[in-house]
C-alpha cells in the first residue's frame, strides 16, 4: 500500500489549526472544561485517502466521515439517502432511479451534479476491476441535471447497498488520491504521515442542522502499536480507543465511558486451502475441533463475544444461519483421529502470520498455537507489520494461516460470500468448491428474500462443513470514550461517526 506525503487543504487549514491550538487535544479526565477537539487513537496509519481504492476496515471507518454515496449506512444496519434525496427501485430490481439532494456541495463549495455521480461509479468500477459489485451496472443515464438512472444487467435486490460508493468531484480527477473533496460532515485539513490526520467540521454539510452541535475538529492520531495506544489512553492524550480487551477496560478509571458492542467481524484463523496439509478436508476439520473457541472468548473478551463456526454475523439475523453453530465442538480426540486418517498422525508445521499492531489477533494466535500443540500440530506465530500483512498475506496469498477479522464493507451479503468464490480475486483463502459457487450464483440472481436467505444459509453451511477456515467469534468490542464527550455510536459496517460526537455539557 502507498504512503502519503503531507497534505494541506488551504481553504480550511488556518481556521481549523487555530481551533486545534485553542482547544488543545486529548482529555483532561472530565475536568468540566468543554472540549471541541476530539482525538481518536488508531493503532495503524490510513492505507489510502482515495475511497475507491481497496482499503482496510480502519481506513474505511475514518473515510466514512469525509465521503458519502447516493445512500449511506445507518447504525441500525440499513441505508438512508445521502447525496440522493430519494430513490425508486423497479419491481424487477433492474432499474434504480435517484433524485439528487437540492443544494448539496463538495467540501470545496462546488455543487454535486449527476455527472459527478456517473463519474464516481465508473471510476470505482474501473479501479476495483472484476471484484467490483458495480460491474452489475449495464447503463448509467442522466435524464436531467438532478436525476440519475442506474440500470443493471439483471435484477439485484441487494444492489442498493453497493451505492454507498463515495461520490467524488469529476473536476478534481487528478487530485483524488492526494486532496480529495467529499460531501461528508468533515473535510480534510492535514495528513501528516506517521502522526495524524486532522479533520474540520464542514459548515456546508447538508445535514448539519439535524445533527446539531457536534465537535468542530477531530484529530485521528496514528500510534505505532495497540499497547502504545492504550498507554496514551491512560495518559489522556487521546479521547477514544477501540478494540480494548476486558482486562484493559478494568484498568481504566471513571473518567472514561465504556461502549460495549461487537466488532462486526468474522474473526478467526483463516487458512490457505492450497497449503499441502490443508488441502485435505479432514485436516481442516481437525483444526476446527482442535481450537477451543470458548477459551479464546473467555480469556480475551470476558466471554462476551458471540461464537461462530462459519462466515456470518450473528447480530444480522436477516442473513445469519444459526444452525452452523453446532458443526464443531472442542474435541482434541476427534481432531487427532481425523489427522491420523489424513496421514498426519505426527502432525505438521503451521506458521500463523499475524499483524502485530492488533492485540486481539496476536493474542488469539498465541492461544491457538498452544491449543494445536495438544493435537500434535507444531504451530508458530509470525508477527509482521500491517503493510506487510496486506501485501504478502491478503494480496499475495503467501501464507499458511493467519488470524484476522473480516468486517462488512457493504451490507450486501453477496460482497461477504464472494470472498470464497473460486475465481474471485477476493478469495484469499484459495477455497474452491463447485457446490458453493453454484449456490452463490443462484443467491445473487434471486430477487426473492426468502430464497436468498436459504441460499446464503447454504453457503454458510458449506463453509462450516468444509472447514474453509477456523471461524471463531464476532469479537466483543470495548470502546473507551472520554467522559468529556458523548454520542459514540457503533455501526454494523466500518464507521466511526464523528458527526455524532458532542462535547459533554
């Protein structure tokens, strides 16, 4: 992934930096002083400022505040009009018609046009290639300056969820990766590599009146490691930090409020199905019997994580197949029996590569290593930098096993399950199953909700029974927020919504 040089957008820099200087950063431990700069700790850097590039969950959660699509996600797990004021979908789900919001502007003050929308959708589709869900579009037409009509090559009742795709300014094409302008509640002030991203409240935001008096300035502070971030939290130099463990929240005082939710992640040990021992389904099943999900949950998350055995999100009940939860129990004897049948009675070597800046991933990998040793598998944990993990594991598929969590980049289930489609560029586990591919094609083609539910349930069952990976839990998410602020709200997608953060009165 690329790095960025210092970026300054002059139109907002002076005002915002004066505000940052006047208010200062970080919490004072609930002293009663009204704060108007919210400092958010992030134990990694952003991978890109361009919202159309493939990015990680943390980057998407920050860009959520800068860019919007025709629609945007809600905390309840639906979408609501954003750049568009309203829309209609044809009965066969092939034609989506949008009316643009009157008076909506980009951060540079220029109006949003239907041409900008068309440009943005086509640009995102081109950048993401065959993996883009926007490839379902057969035509984009502009009947008038305030209307855009999107026609699909076949009916897709989920497609509205893909139209959270960020709308960018066509005239700004050359600068989208360095100085992009969005329509969101915050604009970019400055990105200083390795240090911070400063954002300022956009006074021209279309929904500012309804949101009310949210914070004027946000600093996203990049911190080298999760442990360093926790130290800064304890020292009140940041106001909020996600992904804390149960032990860490016990170590904080009353000057922090703890928001409990789930991370909306499919967390687990994902395996390279092309690594020789793991090509055998019996070996993959053995791993699933050998891993003690409850121990991981109790030790790292205080037992508060919903445990899973497939790629599914238990809190999104509309698409979750709860029947998969009984596929495996913790059974080392069964694991050793399967290993013996597969010819690995004496075990085998397994390297678990994990990004070192995420405590929950490293700690999970260490526990799994100890659990696998009990069935004769010689596992080792290889900690790497985040950018190395992205390039070698996620993109290069050069790994044996990894512990990571997959978030929801879109509320469309088709985008979750394409991850295991045999010809998909997103299939980092190299899983290949003809029955799975056929059921996936059927699910995407269907516009009947009940039929879709059954087909997506079938995909989840196949992933569980085939041991496509070792799915563990949707981790409990403990977020510490300074008592100087209110309004932190969890989302089912990667989003930290700074427009809901308000200074405590």
